[in-house]
């Protein structure tokens, strides 16, 4: 698949004529003008902050001494110690 895709859109004749004139005045193509307009509309409707993970920390004093230097294997063992693991 290439970087561009062809599609067909219906544009009212008066708007199309105005767009063609504007493209000519700006020394650009109708395609470039349409893409610029679409980019602006998409940018305006984008979520302003995007996804934001909520703070989910717990009150406490950080890691307990018995896990401060533990690796994943030890942490896994500790997680399953009382659950038959």
C-alpha cells in the first residue's frame, strides 16, 4: 500500500469553483488545498490532552526493606507464597 489513497468526494459547484480559484491564486493544487483543510479540521477535533493515566499511587513509605533490592524472580515468589505457588 502506498502513502496516498484515491477517493471520490462530491463538492458543490460553487465551493469547488472558489477552491480552484484560491488554489490558483496561492500557486498550489486543489488536492493540496483539500488536504490542508482536512488537516485543520482533524487537528481542531483532536482530544486536547490526549490520554492521561490517573495517579494510582498508595499512601506509604515506598518499598519495604525485604523487596528493595529484589529481582523479578524474588518478587514473583513473594507474590505467590501464600497462594500455593
